[in-house]
C-alpha cells in the first residue's frame, strides 16, 4: 500500500477574519474531495486568519497512481485558488521496503 501526502500552505492576502479563511478552506476541500476522491484536512495555523495549511492524502497500490493524483490535485489548486500558494511538499510512504 502506498500513501501520498501533499502539504499545501497558502497566504490569504487581505483576509481579516477566520470566517473568510473558512470560506476559502471549505471551498478548496470540497472541490478536491469531489474531483479526486482524496482526504483533505486543515492541519496547521488554525487560528491564524491570513495563513491556511491543508494536507491532501490519497492511497493506492502503485506509486505512480498516488503521484499522479497528487500532481493533478496540485495543478487544480494552483489554477482555482484565490489564495497565494506559498509552499507545497509531497511525501510518499510505503508499507513495504
């Protein structure tokens, strides 16, 4: 089993409230879940209204499938996100060595 994690960090320019952050977060999470059948969660900076950190997780039997899903998810986020993507990192884990 292969598990892939895509960490995404955004800067929300001009955002003045957690409500505005939540609106962006919920929209991105829902679109990612619907299109790619992935798990998405806000994982850091929960009380910081100008920063959003999401983790996108998927699993498959093949590394290529996991990498493909995460790269497509990243491309979609870059295309549709109203926030500035400041950092992204992909990690792949395998239960076999």
